[in-house]
């Protein structure tokens, strides 16, 4: 088989695409191959929350924010939680920030051991943590 410029260019492009997907998956920027379930929570104010920020329980990353929608003057946050981390139905989602630069994340707190696990597509209650401007 004759190796033409088009063949070599095609092989280079395919290899670069595979490497890019692999790097994104390893760094955590893409959750394409991770199984999980989606839950939502509604907030009065999302305080500069962005898509892709982490969701944490006890400081451990368990998922990412998938989407933020405005519904009836309230912000509905859709979260993708990794399948190996069950969330209890009585847990609460709280928007928190780390440091003075204001990097936001969602912390899921509470949840009693005897409460049932939330089902995919379920909704979590939300709680408000005062932001820096409110504290000043």
C-alpha cells in the first residue's frame, strides 16, 4: 500500500483526536465515559456558579455541574453525580466558595443513613450560604 500525504495526515489526525479525548478524560474535563446519574436543585441565586464546577461531599469530588437554567426567576442547577456515590433524599445542596478569589463549588451536606437514596432525575433541597458581599 502506498503511503500518500493524505493517508499520513489522516492517521495523524485520528491519533491526535484519540490522545485529546484520553487527556480530557484523565484530567477530568470530560465525563464522557463515566457512568452517573443526574439530580437537580433550585437556588434563588447561583452566585457566579459555572458549568463544570465540582460537586463535593466531605471535600471529595463526586460530580460536576452539567447545566444551569432559569425557571420562574429561580436558577435550576443540573448535576451529574458519579454512579458509585449515592446521595440521600434528605441531603441539601449548598453553593460554597474557596478562597477570596471566589472559586465556587456545590457541597452536598446532610443526609441521614436511614433515608433512601435519591433516584436519577430527583431533586435535592437547597440551602443558602451567605456570600462575601452579604457578609461585608
